[in-house]
C-alpha cells in the first residue's frame, strides 16, 4: 500500500494553520505555569498569577477551574468517535460575563468570548476519542445557561478531514 506523505503533511499543515493561527493572532496565554500574561484585542494586558488562569474579560484561556459536569453548567460532548479536534461558536441571548470554563484532561483547549459569542477550540491529547461520559469542555455562567446554544461546529478526524456529522451537543445536567 502506497502512502502519500506529501498529502498527509499538507493536511496536517492546513489543520495546524486553521486551528492554531487564530489563537496566535488573537492572543494566547503565555505557556502555562504561574504569571501568565494575556493580551486582548483592545490592547489591555492582564497578568494571572495562578495556574487556573481564571478569565472574565474575553481573553483566550486554558482555564481548568470547572471540569465537572454538574447542575448549573453546560457540557460540550462529542458523540462521534472519529473526532480528534473541534472548533465551536456558541451564542447566548445576553452578553457573556462571569464565564468559568474548563477542559477535560484528555484535550488541549482554548476559548475566547466577546459580547454574546463564545468560541471554543480543542484537540485530543492522544490519537483516541473521548471516553464515554466525558465532556470535552464544561461552561458555567452566572446568567441563564439554558440560553447558551451551539451556532457553528467544525470537527476534524485524525487525518485533518472535516467530519460532516460530529454529533457535538451541549448537555445540561
């Protein structure tokens, strides 16, 4: 069997460009650990001195403060076992404030919000699907969480091909 390495390399580069570059251009946290510095699009800089990277101003984050899917949260779940990465756009009926968001330990994720929109992107750490019953991300808002809806979803398989029916849902326990 012949493997077209050039095609696989090209797909990997496209996936990297599509998934990573928006966060590079919009601002990413500084590599984890203590004293992370985040910059938002209006030029303000916020320095967080904890590993949780708690974020309420719309900056990108990798906050791990809320990871348990329980009452009062919305949990992003993936039903298709072929999914290895996703980017989601969620909308709320009111401006998003006081956001708490965490990612499963099985994914590397980032988020950004502005106004009524919340963008979430994640990629699996290993070449495997999420375990059954595991949420990729857990969202907690002081506002009515029932008004948070998925607007757009793009998910990709291990080869970087777009999955037409990724079965991504928001579960509210």
